[in-house]
């Protein structure tokens, strides 16, 4: 039992993280890793609780990874709140938080990258060039540093989950890759640290992502199997809404992420849109 008042151990260097990991492993403890960029919310808390229930020790990394942001993206503005994050981690029974600096993670002459291939070419990979190279590189480093028995990721970032599960398999990281369901606000909006950017009017507009996924689910339930028809109906919900710009509305195979033209089996419906300046993503599985 982990009392919610216990503060996690704060590990600020790679060395202190490694020492903690080696100590715990020597004592026969299993380790669950929850990689995050901080500004934690209930979605992250659900990953931590799952990790808590499946491992002897839980470590959360909080690191806004510059390598996964494009030059015109929100790296500098990305919300940060370490004190609030530590409270949330304490409440979820987290043992240790790895919160380090850019110079710890990237030497000035850093020059080795993990570059995903096919799974990263469409969806977010198409609109955010280099994003998954940054994600894969930092996550490979975190896997090496924390040597987790299990690593936890949220389904909300569906392409990230596909790309990173493939990375873990292809590069033989000896860990169990655990995907947890998306946590939503009561009105359906997927929880995201970037929701903080939304004005009240944008927050209302942002509901279109969830509504379009619900529409896709209903259409499939009523027997529609033509992907173009479903995409068209979804797209109509986005059209004419001020301050809203669709990035993509795609129906893809969950394994390969390749577009499908007919819903013949379990299919991933993935959407991305700019609400004002904020880019939001969401997804849902549908099946005939
Ligand atoms: O999902 C995120 O917050 C990030 O992409 C991750 C996995 C922590 C890597 O920086």
C-alpha cells in the first residue's frame, strides 16, 4: 500500500536514475516506467495506477523532449508544472520521478537517432516531420536508462503506440509494452496537456473530434462499411466551423496503419485538427 502523502524520490541525473534502478533490480524488484512530458492529468494518472498495480516499483519520467518538436511547434510554450506533477505522482503511489535537463539527455555532439520506418510515414508522421524520430530516440534512451519490466503508454497517441511497440519489438527491449485506454472529460474530449491552450470557445469547438469519432462508430454500427463515405460524413462535421482546420481524418488498419477502403475487421479511426493554434488528436476503434 502506498500512502498518497509520500512524495516520490526525485532523480535529476541519469546517474541517480541508474543507481536507483540497479538497487531496486538487485533487490529483485520489478519496475514499471511511465514516460511523460509532464503537465500531468488524469490520463497519466491512469497509466501510473496501472503500473502501480503490476510492478513493485513505478518510475515516471517527466521530460519535455526538444527532439520531437518541429521548429514551428510549441516546445517553448509547452506547459510545465513540476510541483503539481509531483503531487499527482504522489497521489498515484509513484516511487520515483526522473526529471532531468537537456544536457543530461543530449550531449552537444549527440548524433545517434532511432528512426522509425513505415509506421511513421502517414497520419501525424506526415504533418510532423521528424516527430517520431525524436519520440523513438528519447524513448529508447529511457528504456535503456530505466530498464523497465513494463512500459505504459496511452492509446490517445495511437500512432506513437504503434511506432513504439514496433521499436520495442524490433530492437529487442526486454519489456512488456502496455497500452492503456484514452481517458476522457465527461463530455468526451480526450484528456491532453495541450487542452490547457484552449479558450472556452475553442474548448467547445474541440468536441468535434470526439463527435466525429462517435459518428463513425454509429455509421459502422448501422452497417456502413465504405471508408470514403464515413470520412465524408465525418469531414462535414468539421466544415464551416470558425477557427477549426482539419489535419487528417483517416481509417487505417490498426497493425500496419495503412489506409483501408472497406471496414472488414477492427479498424482505427484517427483524427487530427487545429483548434485555433492548438493541434489536437483523437482516435477510436470500430468494427463491423
Ligand atoms: O507521449 C508523450 O508524452 C511523449 O511523446 C513521450 C512518449 C513521453 C516521449 O517524449
